[in-house]
């Protein structure tokens, strides 16, 4: 996508490499910060906002802001991934339920995520504009934000004495 935007192969590679390195900062820091509050919605909105801003800056924003976009995208993606894993632990009452939720969330999540690069590649083959592609990606982030607002609430999943899943 960066090459479609007009960046050379080398610069696009360096930009994405730098973004991946920046992910380390938020991947380690976001769960540490999230544990200080019972409500993780602000942290989730912050990292999703970083992803959205980073994507917009890289794909449609002024090229002079590209490195800011690289950093924002890296901070957002690293924080999103680690917060998603942290929420599994914070929102379950016991380790058995955490394991089941983890299997469901990660299995479904990785399967869904695997279709993303394929879908973007197909859209690029059909010469879809970067504006439309960016809009689609930002809409996906908006849907993610809705689910994050639900998942980040101060609630825990538990199993009652009859074996039914309940929230407390």
C-alpha cells in the first residue's frame, strides 16, 4: 500500500520495519498500564486511535508526516494486540474459562485476521483507490472500537453452578 502511495520499495520496507520495532514499546507497556484501572476502555480507544491516525497519515496524510504515522501505527498495533490478550485474563473468573475464551478469541481472531492481507491485495489488484481502501480500513477500526467498548467494561465472565456462562 505504501508503494501504491508512491514510496519506493526500500523506504516502504524501512517504514514498516520501524513500525514493527515501535510495537515493542506498546506491546509491553499497554498491559502494564491497563492493570491500574478496572475499566480498560480508555486504553483500548487510545491504541485504536493510534492505529487509525497512523493509517490515515501513511495512506492519505501529508508525506512529511509519514514517520509520525509509522510511530502511531506501531504504538497502536502493539498496544491492540497485547491489550486483547490481557483482556482475556482480566475478564475471566478462572483459568479454565480463560483458556476457553483464549482459544475462541485467538482461533477466530487469527482466522479473521488472515483474510485481511488477502482482501487488501485483491482490492489493490482491482485498482481500488487508496482513499477507498483507507476508508474501509478505518471502518474496520470503528467496528473494532464498538467491540472494544463492550469488552473493556468492568465485567467478568464466570460460570454459575448450573454451568451457564454469566457476567458479573
